[in-house]
């Protein structure tokens, strides 16, 4: 039954480069690219110094001292000893770059090592290492560097050591934090159970995951290191005469700043260009490598999903009426060069006090459907590509942003899966509830408070008055979800959209929440759109159910009808997969294969590839949702039990 | 694998847990004083017989994951003993962790998080073969092929990275890794709760088949009663770090003794079921820092009496034939 479900590798190779690559992303960032160009240019010139036709940087010519810029034979003039500034600048840049880079590498190596060991070992080792690091950090860095140079004696190499040492804490603290998080992860436990020793785990399992962070930290510190080297050289503690280095050039030119400004301004500008280009490039690298930023949080969030639909392609409201009427809604995500059709033409209809369940597996588009209705799908990459959603006859996709803001949390309210991440951790439950109330209904603080207490009692929270001053972390999961429901009900919502509200909860708490929601919709006559993957939960609460697969509704009907007599093969299979309490002997019937990826939907029925009853006709043309009665419909050419009781 | 199948199947205890306790926190503060302590697992005694599947059910915070980590040696008990084939597990874990890992393995709840994102599947699956067995390189290669075959994955998956897999496939890889060194006991910590229902059925069927093929013993931990019922021979119900009820799966689900088991069963939603049992909102888990003196479930229990609040019932306070025990003074189904 389940053999070669995954024996044949799916066609994964085809759309390999649908996401833009790292380099493409970098080039897309103008500032980072210009930083890179300047940096590469400077590095090339500095590297080429020995083969360029330059004057010897250390040869003095007192007769030609302090020549201005563009003087004969000296493009950038000469300094107070008659040395060619251009030559000294290029050779000096070489030194500064070399020192900055090696100091970074030394600091990164030792800092990361300390951080890794401290983060992984924990306990006393961690305390010991980190308190040592704290002590280094507690000194002003320049003072510490000065002290080190004072002990070791001035010189470029000693300045390098000093700067590297001063920067070790920066790496150590950063890397320790990351390691600490990683070493509590399951794959580390798994490696331990695979027989790996702590050293192997640290360097073979954790280090590869920390490496990007080390690179990011390095890219953002190189510029800073170069500045620090220049600072020490400026004070006469780094490069010793006659060796050229950007800092020492600046220091020497300082004395004659007013008589011959170009002697100090030119190295100053070079330091500026170098550090600026490194920082711009480093920021670009960080944005690309940092997974948190890569996920799209760098794009400016838009308050509402973009709507791209043709003016002549807006379906009229259906004849059924109802509070919420979704018609042919399509939502797409454009990622790289491919378009993911997450929702491909969904019709929903909700009447007052009715509960409609949307059931589907992960990736079936049920959450996107729910989020699209009030424009909560992030843009980019998401957009509403067609269809309409009518709330009491008003087209939500055509409404103004202002109107949508009023409706959100007002007439249409959401309850999400994870109440801990929905509630703000720094405000009390009471603050958040009163805010939800006063945003939509202007009223005095004390009145809003009364209303908040009333709402908390409505969702059966004991001691409502005391609970107002509780923070979310002080409440249990079930209590938090009750608070979320209270917030959703704060402004007499007509439609409540609940996206897996009980999935994160324990069974006993789940049954409490389901009972509560069922009671509330009868009391308040609110319509509920309930999204879940669990047919058991649907039975407990929903009047009607719509089964989604690959972004479309494949079957709809009253809960009893669909459960007792599923007509789409997918629905039937899905119900058979669920183990039922009290029937342990029942063999679980798995569905072979995997759902199609929505950027590459097959022609015809999306389920055909996994369907035991599929025929040639299933793989061609559009298959409509055939409604056999007012509520019952199935998107299948050869539905099950067609002759029997349907 | 071979050495396992040679042993005859019998019902002797493979794993024995006696009065195990695990306390978190409770250390001393820098300037005297005691840090607050939580009893994650308390007074737990339990046998796992060779060749059986023991289901462990309970809600979040009941200590079932702590129990799992204790059994595989990722954590050590504060007091009490766990013996595997007569050998003390804590001593073994301290002395030779790899010897323990050869006998007891673990399958994680979140299949994707349990695979290192920067390693290929080959590196991940080779690790236990390298460190836990003394197979030569060519035999390892053959073993890898066997493992993939056993969990129904295509050989070309070896060179891929974890993020290229769906949850179900990743869990098969996790199972293959647990099988690699030929363990006798596998602890499955919520192995299907992160998966879609259709995939869940695939993985459950696979686990069933592997158990028969390799003569394995399972400890199957889950919060989902229907899943536990469909896979287990015996079931342990845990509440607040203690055993509430222990017995053959059929008896527990047909005639639960402990009111908590009954509550769990009546709370579980099922297709076609409308009337969910629902308690009052005020019923909450007891505060772990300030545990009640008596039965931890008493505050939620309809049958509680003075006895329940005064003292804790012993794990075998009430019995009903065939090794069915419950920690309850007033078991259900008895007058």
C-alpha cells in the first residue's frame, strides 16, 4: 500500500534556479555593488603597487618638499620630506589593508573559538570565559590598545596584535550566542546519539552552521579594524617612519594642515573611501547571508496585499447572499521567475451564525485563502490576481485602505494558531484588549476596561478583573487563546476567521476552546471561517466543510454528508488516513505520492497523479466544481458513490 | 541487525524503570538560598517488554519527553534507576555512551530540525555507522543502501540536503538514522505529530513494518490518543510527571480506570463526533513550583474526596486484572 511512495524521486531538478542566486541579489543592491566596485579597484591598485611605475615611497628629496597636487612628476604632490604622495598613498593603503585584514582574521579565529567553546560547554567554562571577555570589554578599546603597544613597544605588528585582541570579545560574544542556541537544537542531540564526541559535534556539526555568522561579522568589522590601525599609527604607535601607512601619513600631515592641506587630506580621503566601500559591501553581504533578512523582511512591509485584477474580470456577488461571499478568488506569489498559484479560484459563502470549515493538508492554500480575504498576504511576493470578496455586498478588494483598516478587527476578526506570538509580550492582556476596543469604538478608558472585563468573562476566563493585569507569559496556552478570541470579539465581529486556533493546544484544552467558540457563534450570531487539517475538529464545530487541494476546493457540502459519503477520492482517502479512537484494528490507508507544487500544476485534475481512479480524461482540460445540490459539490469527473446515496 | 533476530522473542523486561525522578533547577543561589525546583518526572516505575510497543500518552508538561530523554541517556535521572537488559543505564551512559547508543536510539518530533541543515543525507546517515559500528567503508556503503531501502527512499537522495525534503521524507531519514547501528529499543518522541495526516499514515505503517522486520521494541510517545491506540500493545498515561494509568492498550481504551484517561478520551475529536466533553475553564494544571499535596488531578476531578486531597495515591492504588493499574482512589467502572 505504501511501497514506493517516495521511491521515485520527484521531478525536482526542473526549477532549480527559480529563486535569485546570492550574486544576483548582491548586484541588485546598488549601494553594495558600488562599494564592491570601489573596494575591488582599491585592492587591485594596492596589489599592483610593485609593478606600477611609482617613485620609491621612502626616498626623500628636501628640494621638492611640499609640492602641490598636479605638480610635474608628482601627480598628488609631495610631503614635508619631498616624498611622492601618490606612491606613499598606494603603498600605505597596501599596509593598512593587510593589517586590517590580518587583525580581523586573528580576532575572528580566537574570538569564534572562545565563543564556540563557551556556548557549547556552558556552565562553569562559559562563566569563566565570558567574564574574562567582559573584563577585556570593560576597558576603553583605545586605552587597552595603547597599553598593549606600550608593553610590546611601538610597531606595526604590535599594533596589529593589540587591535586583534581588542576585537576578540566582539566575535566571542556574537558567536557564543549563536552557538548557545544551536547546541540546544535537536540535530545536536541526534549527533550525540550517532556516537559523535563533543569535539566532533562542536567542529563538524555546529561550526558549519556558525560559519555564515562569522563571515558576516568579519565583513562588518574589517572597516572598523582599518580605522583603528590608522588611529594607532596616527598616534605614532603603529607604522614607524619611514614606512608609509594611511594613519601615519595623516599624522605627519597634521602638523602642516594649514600650510599644505593636501598632505593630510589625501590619505584622509583614502581612509574614507576604503572604509566606506568595505562597510557598504559588508552590509550587502550581511543582508544576503543573514537568513532572517533573506526571508524578505528587508522589503518594506505593505499594509495590504496588492490587487492586480482586470476591471472587466470582477465576478458579481452570488445569489446566495450571506455575510461573506468570496467569488473566484485567486492569490499568487511571484518568487524569482516562477509564479506560485497558492489559491486558484475559490468560492466561499458564509451566512450569519454559520461555521464553515476549510480542510486541507499543509500547502493546500487554506491559510492563504483566509489571509487574502482581508489583504493580509504579504506583498511582495503575494498578490491577489483575480476574483472578489464581498462583505455584506461590499467588494473588499476594491475598498480603500482606510476602510480595510476599519474592517480589520472590526467586522472581520482573525484568531491565529499560536496565541503566544499573536499577543504582544510586553503589554498586559488588559492593555491589549482595551486597545482593540478603543481603536474601533471611541470611549473612555474606564468604560473600555469594563468592556474588557465583560469580554474576558464572555470567553469564560475566571477572575477576569485580576487577569486584566496579567502578561501573556503568565497565562496558559488555553487562556491565551481565550484572550485572542476575546479580542476578536471585541467589536462585534460579523465574521471570525480562525486559522488552526486549536492546533497548538492540548486535547482537553482544545475541546474547551471548541465548545467556547461553538457557544459564542450561537450567542453572537457570528459567522466562523474555521481552518484546520483535522476532520475530527471539523465534526465538532462546523456546519459545512470545504476540502482544499492544491489551491482549489475539491469538495464541499454539509459536514455530515461529506464525512459519511465523501465523493472526491481525495476526501475519501484523507478521511481514511485518520486513526479513530476505539478502532485500533483499522488499517490506515496512506495516500501515495505528494501534492503537486503550485508553480507547476498539471493540466486537469491536480490529484490525478495520486488518484486510484484516474483516467485519461482526468488529465486534460478544466474540471469544474459540479454542484449536485445547493450546498453539495465535487470537482471530479468520476466521483465516488455517484449512483448510490448522493 | 543479525544479532537481534537470533534472540528468541519472549516477554522478559528489556527496560526496567524503577522509582525514577528528574528534578530541574533546585541548585543553590550564589548567596545561599535554594533555587526553585521542578519535578519533571516523579516516582515513575515501568517495564518495557521485549518486542512490544509501549505507548506513552499525556499533555504538554506531563514529563513524557523528559522520560524519553532519560531512556536514551541524553539526560540522567536525579534518583531511581533505569536498567537495560540488567545493565544500569546511567552508569553505561557515563562510562561508554556509544555502547548505549548501539542499543537504544531515538526518533525526534521535528524531523527537519533533527537533521543538520549543512550536511548531506549521506553524511548524516554515515555518522552512526562510523562511530557506532566497526564496518569497513565498502560495507558501510552497502548498509546505507539497505537502510534507504528499509525506509522506502530512493538511493539518489543520499547526496541531497535536508531542506530539499518534505516532513515525511525527513522523518524517514530520521528513522533510518535510528536504525543504522541496529538498536534493540527505539524511543519515538511524537514521531508523527509534525506531519500531515496522509503522511502520518505512511510513517505509522512504515514503523509497523520495520518493527516486524528487525524485531524492534518501541516506546511510542504521543499526545494523540488515537495514534497511540493504533500502534501500542500497552499504554502508560502520564499526568504532571507521574504515572496516572498503565495497562494493555485495549483495556485502557475500553475501560479506563483513571478519570484523567477518561477525560482525555472524551476530549479527543473524531470525524463524525459532535459532543466533545468539555470542562470548566477554571481547570488548569497545578503550579509545578507549588505542587499539590494530594492527587495532582484532584482539582479537575469530579470524583474527588478528602482522601484525594490529603495524600498521593500510589501508582497501583487500583487494579483491574491483567496488569492494568491506575493511581486513583476512586477508579471508574467500580462501585
